[in-house]
């Protein structure tokens, strides 16, 4: 019964199914990459908090800088072709990690990570912008829940599998597997009909699909649309608010310092990510079972999601064992995937196709901005205090996560009042 609507979604929308299959194989390789590179950087740098933070910056800063331009490209050129190109280029880049086989080549890990995630700035917003063309409007919630559940399941499986494979067979096998997944993803996306990748014409009559050159005006037009529709613009900040704190850095510290299992803590890191993946699966399922699918209800669920995040940080910070730490991460993940899923659905339902690439890129840019700031703050704190003070940093992060909870609750109240006034004026213009 639980899987029936998602099985029907895939059966009735074969082109979306191909995009979903591509997501599966690509994400599985990504988690091999994450586990392997995190363990390598920790080993090559003697568990330096700064070195680990630099790896995370290399993953999140390039998409933040490239994201606005990527959004313009996604609204000007064939989205399907851009996704394929992103996958093929990342195949080559990931194979380059095989050369980073000793500590003096730590810089190569950073350089290749920057290149890989610059290209990723095209893929995720491109996939989100392409999804409404592949399913009916009434199926967008199910499509996004399936996407976030897939991310979560692959995280749960890939986290442990990446730790086990890298421990048993070494890093090279894991990296070759990662490269092959990008290649398979490109092939699956190539099976989607070319016509579905084309963007609808611009509102002003300007030709889309690369007929006229992209410009700064394209980007500012997207920002102007968000400013003219504040209910939509507010949702663009949801992922920013939910990304307070560098979970990646703290998980690496916990796994390599407090609860070490496997080579260099790779197995305990995999288990922590598995706990996050399992919680992320539960999040949208719990919310969907108690939601009527309206934008109004989804906004309110995001308030609850922020509450789960705060509670998860508290449990994680106080954890006396790996099991308790996993429980805290599980709770946080429930909230993380609820806000992620519902903010994406609200945007896909509210934004015209001609603006969708730009605004989905801005949506991710908020997440990336908060992540970059969190990485810098976390890395500096760990470098100054030492990894043994990571627990204090987790509690500080929990306190900081209260701010977006309060702000979003006030924002939802303002939006609902605004919508009531507009509704009343339509019924009674006098």
C-alpha cells in the first residue's frame, strides 16, 4: 500500500522513470565518493578540522558561485542536453581522483572536487526544472517525495556500502564505480525524448532554447519575478534556513574522533550517514500521510520540520554513544527532508516553466550559501577549540537553528493573512 502510488507514478510516466533511474545510479556513486574522499582527507591531514572544512567548501562553494549562471542556462538551453553534458564531464573528473594517492597530492582532491561540483550546479536544479515536464501537476508531490526518498535510501545504502567497499577493496575501486555511475546516468537521460528538454518561450516573446544569447538581464528577470511574488520569494529562503550548521564536518569529526569504527572511522561515518538516510526516508512519508497536498499545509509542515531539526541537534550533541548519535541524526533528517521536499513542490507548482531553472538555482543557492558559511564557522571553531570540543559546537548550532524556525513561523502567518486579504477583496471588491 505504501509503495503503490510511487509504483503507479513510475509506470504511468516512463520518461520520469528514466530520470529517476539516473538519479539512483548517480547518487550511489556520489556516496562512494563522499565516504572515500572524506576518509582520505582526514588521513592525509591528520584529522585537521580545517582540511576537512576545505573539502566541504570545495563541494559547496563552486555551486554557489556558478548557480546563478547555471540557472540562466537552464532557462535558455535544452535542459536534457545540459544534464547529459554534466554527467559525461563528471565521469572524466572523478577518474582523476585516482591520481590523489598520497598526502602530497591532497591539493588534487580539492581541485577536482571544485570542478566536479561546478558541473553539479547544472544537474540538480536542471533535474528539478525538468520534472514538471515529465509528470502531471497533481503528481508533483509524489515525484518529489520519491526523489527525496531515493536520495535518502541511497544515502543509507551508499553510506555503509561505501565504507565497507573502501575498507575491503580500497579507494580506487570505489572511485571507478563512482565514475561509471555518471556514465550510466547520462545514457538513461539520453533516452528521454529531446522535445521534453526544451524550455517554453520567454514571457516577453524572446526566443528560448538558446536562440538568443544569455545575459545578466535573464538573471535579474528571475530575481524580479521572485520580488513581485513574495509568497514564492519567501519559499526560496527555506533551504537556506534549514542548512544552519555543517553536519558533514561534524559527522566526520564524530566518526574519526569519538566513535571510530573501520579504517580511519570510515565505517562509523557510513553508519551515521545511514541513520540520516533512514530518517530522511521517514520524513516525507510521515508528512505525506498527514497532509492534504495543498501549498498552505505544506508551508505549515515546514515549521514542524524546523522543530525536528532543532531536536535532532540536541540529541546528537548529548550523545554518549554511536547509537545515540545515530538517533539524533535520524531525528534531524526527518525534518531536513520534509522542508526540502515541500519547499521544492511549492516552487514547482508556483513558478512558470520559463523561470523555473533560474529560481530553482536560486533555491539551491540559498542552501549552498548557508552551508558555506556554516563550513567556515565550523572549521574555524574546530581549528581554534580542537575536535574534542565538537559537542559544544553542536549545541551552539542547535541554538542557531531556532532562528529560522521562528522566522518561518512568522512568515507563514504573514502569508496566510495576506492571502486572506486578497481572497476577501476578490469576493467583495468594495
